[in-house]
């Protein structure tokens, strides 16, 4: 791999791209309130129903209609700042305002094998190896477990995949949850790693995704139970809802945004009724359906527009947001993947989304992960964050004295000003992006970007050594969860 050059870091403020006007943001807000008051949401989970009823919502059987005042009361209790920590504090992320962080995502069942190039089922070993890859890539800020391991018992999945991740990266780890026991086991393990319950809540190294909403407007009963448990545990939680325009939400983007925003406000209200101040990331992921086939479209240009727009709604409410970009319909790391991924990443990053997932490694509408795609996307994300950083204009960067000193017809190559700023003014990609002239490129084998990325991924797996979990803590984890923990190789 090439020599490391200082790069822009995570958490840079975005917000330069705003597909909605301020008036349109208020229109969507008012439309969402109307949906909640008139149409309401379907809730069948008994405790959730009781929380809404006790708070004064209009509960008619399983239909819950929520007033504007109740939404405003619960919004006032929600945090505007959420910290997601890494085992190494240098990877801590502060989610607030328009600060941008980008990482992995998904629960893919398939992997594009690094050695054969063939599709195979995802395994627990992949969860560990992909964590190691992400640990080495500077522009991927967090590790949202991108696969669901198919080679271990269901009752072992949660504790095993989180352990495999935490043992192989010092970045923040997030994943989906499926059982109450799984939530409690992962929290207990994380408390031990961090040195206690209070230390974990202060710097949570794990967080949980709850896909609690079945669009349109229906709480998923089992997942709502899990959501309530995470809230009671005081751990960061994502409210993930992903309607498809034309299928599970109106075909128009405006209608999809209004419905989706209503779903998120209803979920946010529940979290604050369960435990005021619960660290929540709203998780609106507006998507589109192919009207010719009805299938999900991850690489459409509307994905970027809609996710950027819903980011504006989060800024309006002053709550952190988790949403999506970087998806593609492509089956391989090819030019289609590059086009589809980049357009949505640039839009959503410039909109100022706080936690952009699905942005690295994904192929084939979230169903497949490729090791080399992490490496390729790492460079794309570095470019996106450079765009977010924008142009710094001050006396030093305007360089009027330097311009005057160099004068007409000369050059700046030997100037101290050039030496001072050359490593930070521009983005320098890894060896995936080839900037040689044709002759040197041919001498080096005339490889394409995917071939170079495969080589880099193999080098990381062979040579990068993530900081391990403390040996005594690791031994405790293996003994404590011996009955449920499945080990990778």
C-alpha cells in the first residue's frame, strides 16, 4: 500500500446540499403530523400500546393516533447529541448537527469470495475478517456488521457476531438484534470490555438497530419488544424504517417523505415514553421500487435525493440521523457500482447526514458483500469527505503574498507555502486509484482498480493486526458465554 498521507477526518460538518427549501421542510413536517393525527399507526405490542395510552394518545383497539403536542413533548426529551465510541477513543464519533460519518451496513447472506471470485454463503469468519479490513481503512468510520453468518446456530448469532467484530476492530460496532437474550449478552460483554455498566453508557462501543416499523405505519410487534428493552438498558438505538416509493409508500418522493417522517416521529415518541433521554438515531431510509418489476432499487438517483431530503428533516428536529447511501444493483465491483454508489454518497454526505451506512462493501441491493469493494469504497468515501470539507478561505489560503512573490510566468513548486499545504489541501487516494502515466502503468502489470483492490485486501488480512481485547477480559468472555458463543477460526 502507498505511504499514508494525512486525510480529512470524520465528523466534518456538511449541509451544503439541500434538496428541500425551508418552506418544504415545514410542509413535510405538517403533513407528517396530519398523518399521525388522522391516520395513526398500528401498534399490537402490549407495552407499547400502554405507553401511548398513558401519554394521552388516542388508542382505538390497535390503532394509535398521536397528537402534535405529544410529538412535541417527546421531541423535547430526545437527545440532539449522541456519542458512539470505539474501543480506541480516536474512533469515537459525536453525532450532532450536520457532522458526517460514513461506514458499512447491511445483513447480507452472500459474500463474493476474495480468492475465487464466486458467490458463497456468509460465515462468522467473514464477520471477523471484514472487521479487520475496516479497521485498516481510514475513511470507513464505523463497523456496522455487514453480513448475517449462516454457518452457526441462530441462538448464537448475536453474541458471536458482536464478539467477532469487537475482537477485530477498535472502531464502533453496530448490528441488528433478534432476541432479548442476545441484547443482554452483548451489553454484558461490552460492559466487561469497558470496565463496567457506567463506563459503557458513557462511551458505548456498541449500538443496536431495530427495524421496528413495517411500512406503511405498522409497528412490528417482536421488534418493538426489543426496542423497548434497548431503551430500558440506556443504550444507543436506531429506529430503522425503509419504505419503497410506489410499493410500501406513495410513489411520489414527497408522499414517501411525509409517511416515513411520520413513522420515525411515532417511533421516537415511543422511545422517549419508555425512557426519556434514550440515545436515539432516527433511521429513515427512503427507497424506491422499480415500477416495471416491483423490486427494490438501491442504486437509483432518487435514493440520494430522498435520503438527503430526510436528513434535512432530522436537522429541523435537531436529532441525529442514520440513513443510507452507497448502494448498487451491480453484481460486481464494476463501473455500474462506481456510478450508483458515488452519486448517492456525495448527495447524502453533502446534506450532512450523521451516520451514513451501507456505504462500503455492498453489492446487489444489499444481498452481497465483496472484500475488495470495501477497499474501493474507502477511496470513494475519502473523496466524498473531501467534498464535505469544502474550501477554506482565509488570509493564509488565499496566498496573496505568495502570488505576489512568485509573480507572472513562474511556478509554485518550490515555495514554502506549497510545502506547508500540499499534504492537506488535496485528497490523496490509495493505490486503488492509479495516477501513473500509461507507460508506468503497463510496466506495473496494466491492472484495473478491482485487481489492485483485491491485492490490498489480501495484504490487510495477512499483515494488519488490530488491537486485541484485553487477554483477561477475553478469557472471561469465552468462559461466561461458553454455552452460546461460537468462535471463528
